[in-house]
């Protein structure tokens, strides 16, 4: 374990340490601007109710986009310990920092809970008097007690507490090992990763059902939680490439993260492009051949009113093009090539989160309000960057005394 690190190499660049609060402020301003644009022009010149629907749906889509990076990071950390992986030790701290900002990101769900508790139903149709809802399926879910504002809020708080608690626990254990070098801290995380992954799987699935799927409360898909998970992992790995390359360009992590680590991150990006496509196609084909009206409605609104072009484009930009772009081993080992595809996939991940939420506004694709929604997406990235830098300040960028670090520094991919 007697590895020595140049302190300058494993610290956040000095010029970055002043950026967190300005980035967070900028991001919150852009999210507010996006909400205002949706509120004022999202419903056209006269439909203020639709404007409110557009604004709230846009905020939720951008919130899910922001939070997905931390959800992916938490799962990645747990799997690394569960499998006793050594290759990832050098890159794990960046993932841990992304994971540890989950409590910060979760606070941005408070405005949505506020709307729900005050009886606003612009986002969730079920949050109103059941007598005003014509769909018997939705009325049934309300009367059964599941879709009730108080119960929804309680479940949401539990989701955030469970996910935040796990992320804080893993991060604190890692920081404690930085100080003590105690290998028992690795074994402890290894022991608890299995149970925590089961908690994570249930939490993320029900989170996806409640926060996103219940927007169209008559529709249901048991695979929807896996869809959100696959999208989160793809966003996480892509952002890992971007952050690590940005740090190395700033002179950090030299000699610690090499082409072999990037190659594996590229393989994960390629793998989750495929996995996301498989899950998305599986959901579609099951509903298509079942041909049950309450199931097909979700796709009907996404294949009409201009959204059909967006949906077809998503097939190309989220699957076909990055599949061809990442299939080559040479690309996955080429820094500029891998960075290009990482940026591409973060952008289409935002498109995907938009696809899950925004068509439920109803009324078709509207260009100007969607530009306002894009402003919110940029704001979400700014908030994420600010939270990341805030957590990374005064924290080593590598797990300096992890017993598996030597294995990671000498790791190489086999040539097949």
C-alpha cells in the first residue's frame, strides 16, 4: 500500500474551486428561466393551464436528467465492491463524488412535492378530486389509496432518504480509508453491497413508477424501472469520461488514469447503448402485439403531433449512430473519439429523459417552448457541475489508500 501521490496531481485544480456556487446559481437561474418560458409560451397565447403543464413537465424531465448521473454512480460503486473489482480503483473516487451529490440533487424535487401537496395537478392528473377524472383506471388507483398526495410524498421522501443514505455511507467509508488505510473498510463495503443493491433496485423501480410513469397514471409497464436504470447508467459512464478527461487536461490524475481505464468506460458506454435499446424495444414490442388501448396510449401520443419525428430520431441518435461509432476498439482507445461519443451520449440521454416526460403535456411538439426546455437542460448540467465541484473541493481525486490501487495502476485489457 505504500504508494506516494503528488498532492498537486490528486487535488481539484485551484481555479475550479471558486466555481461551484456561481455554477449552481447559474443553473438555478436557467431552470427558472426555462420554467418561466414554459409557463408563458408553453400553452400558446391563451391556454394558461397547458402552459403550467409544460413548465412542470419540463422541470421534472430536467430534474430526472440531473439526478440520473448520481443514480448510475451509486450502482456502479456498489457493483465494484460486490465483484471485488480492482481495475476501477483509480477512477472510483470521481464516481464516488458523483454519487455523493445525490442528496443535493434530491433537494430539487422539493418544488414538485410542494405542487403535489398544494393540490396542483398540472403534472400529475391523479392529484385532484377523483370525481373530475373520467378514466376509471386512474380513479381506481386513487380510491385504492396508492395515488394520494400524502402517500406519494411519503414514498418520495423514503426514496430520497434511502438513496442518499447509501451514497453518504459509501462515500464516508471511502474517505475514512483515505485517513486510515484500513482494508477492513473495503471488506465492509463489499459485505453490504449485495443487500444495498437489492434496496437500490426496488427503490429506483418504484421511483420511476411514481415520479415518471404516474404522469400517465392509466399506463403501466413493469419494465419501466429497468428502462430508467439503463438510461442512468449510460449517462453516468458518458459523464465519467468527460469529467476524467477534463481533469487530466487540467493537469490532474496524470499517470493514474490511462487508456486501459478509458477503454473499459468505452466498453460500458457501448454495452449500455445496446442494453438501453434492448429494453426500449422490449417495452415497445410487448405493448405493440398486446394492442390493449390503455397500454398503447403512451405510444400514441409519442407517434403523433410532431413527436413521431422526435421518436424516430431517437432510434437513430441513441442507438444506430453511437452503436456504429463505439463498436470499434480503436475508437474506445482514442481519447478524442471517446470524448466525442461521451458528449454525444449525454446529449441524447437528455433527449431520452425529455421523451419520457414531455409528450404527456399533450397538444403536439412546440418548437419555441422546447427551446426553453433546452435552456433548463443546460441549467441542469450547470447545477450538476456545481454540485460536483462543491463536493470535490478538498477531497482527493483518487482513493489514495485503497488496497486495490496497485492492481488498478497496472491494469491492462487483453488483446483478443
